[in-house]
C-alpha cells in the first residue's frame, strides 16, 4: 500500500479538506499520508492544531494513518533551523523542507541548511542537490524525495543517481494538491522507475524506507 509523506490540503494551496483528502487517499490504496501544508513560523501552531483535529476523527473510523506535518516553504535559508524547531515544538510529526526545485526561486543553500539543522526529516524535490549535501543527509538520517509533481520532477534523475550511488534514503511522494495528484501503488512504482531507481532498490524506496520514516513520525506522536 502507498505511503506518501508530502501533500497539501486547503489549509495552504490544496483544494480538499483534510478529511476528504484522507478519504480519497484511502480509496487510492494509501496506508498513510502526510499532510504537510506550506508554512513558515507565524501560522504553524494553528495549522498543526487544525490538522490534528481532523486526523483524530479520520483515524478513529478509517484504516489510514494521517501524519500531521508542515512543508517549510521559501523560508530564508538562515531561518530554516528556527522555523523547523518551531514546527517540531508545535507538534509536527514530520517536517519537510521545500527543496531547491529548479522551477521556483528557493534561496540557494536551503537544502544544506535543512539537512544540517537537526529538525528536518525530508527534503522535498531537492533539485540539483550536491554530492556533499547528499553525504550529509545520509550522516544526519535525512530522507530525500523523488517527486511525482510536474516541474519539481525535472531533477528526479539527478536525485536518484546520486542517492543510489551514495546510499541515501529515498522515498517517492506525490506533493498532491488535488485528487488527481494522489498516487496509486502502480503509479508510485512508475515514478520511481522513471527517475532511474533500479529494480534491486525498489523494495527499499517504496517499502522499507517509507516504513522506517513512518515509524519515526508515529513515535513522535506517542512520545
């Protein structure tokens, strides 16, 4: 079943309520979905509180895990550590960094700042991440994303090549903003293969590493 750590609801620029978003994900074959709306520092407490309220009713009645988190988006690189810490203190179960995608003007150095800060779990669409940054991601147990999102996916091949060569933990996410963006098991596999993930690594990318990251997120909830 699909585990997807990166998606958006109407609390940022998605189109669905968290409850409908979860329902449509479940019907698509998801076992877990991360709701990671765009944020900086100012609205993070409110966002986490609202997502948790809907998460509680979803999980009470449907067999899907909702990981409540944030995507730190266009935060100044020097402020990423501060913003990520604020998100974790507000109760975020996952902190995603809006990485240096080639189709948006993300400040250079954002990937590295997130990797080094100690509060970010996943670099979304990392763009032209460097070999040195990948090595630091490995050392700091930060995951790297293969993105199914149009535009952001343009550097998937680069991320997959470096990640596999160096041994980084890779996951495939939708970055869904609407129902049509949600993955299926078949499409998630297709995105991985299209990025250049080798058949021998598919089990790790689609199952093992997502399961490990999911457990990290759930342990924060319990702790």
